[in-house]
C-alpha cells in the first residue's frame, strides 16, 4: 500500500471491502492481534471484535480504530465505528483463541452434551479435553472417579467458553 494514492486505490471497492482491507492492513502491523468478527449493520455501524495472543490493550483498539478511520471518507459514506476486544465470556470462535487458552477450563457444548473440562491441547483440526467424571464402578456397587479425555473436532463444537475462576 505504501506509495499508492490511497483514495484511488479504494475508489472502486464497496464500503465493506474497504473496511475489511483496512482491518487486514492494520492487523498486519500488529502480529499478536487477530480478528474475531466484523459486523456492518444496515445503518453502517461497523463493529470490529479483536483478540490477541497476549490479550488486547486499549491502545491496540485505538490504533486499529485510527487505521480504519484515517482511510475512510465520512463524506462518501457516513458510518460509526466500534473496535473492542472479545469479552471474557465471549465464545471462542477461532483456532488461535483455543491455542492461547490451553491449560484453562472451558465449558464446551456439542450437539449431544455439555462438558466442563481442561483444554489440554489445540491443533488446527481439533481440541483435546480432559476432566474427571463420576461413573458406576465396573465391578461392585457405587461410583468411582475416572479421568476422561476427548479429542473433539472443531466442527463438533457448538460453543466453547472459558470459565473464570476467582
């Protein structure tokens, strides 16, 4: 982008394409940050949700916001802009979020069940969860505590949220 005439470069793009291009460019300069979601409402309210390998600082949100605002013309399209970090209780949406939360406890919903487990590992295709469960003894009466482990593909996860413990 350096050296190009910015207004002419963006002239033939839709508003959404401009916003997405500007976000991609801004994030390329902040490698520890990554995009979770971009929403553009019918009233042109732009909501950008970010996360980061070491979290997201207020200054990060300000920098990304400025990178977008400085390259959009409100005369051409009036809009409002909100740049925020993914909330603590927000569901995990991408592999990078799972990888940064290894070692933490998640509540994972699948089509069949809801599991509270430690996130042991996260690959590009699946997560490995570990938890203790009370199950009937194999021999005799009563229950015993058993260690469970599950390799769960991302496609089977309906929702996963990090639990907060104090």
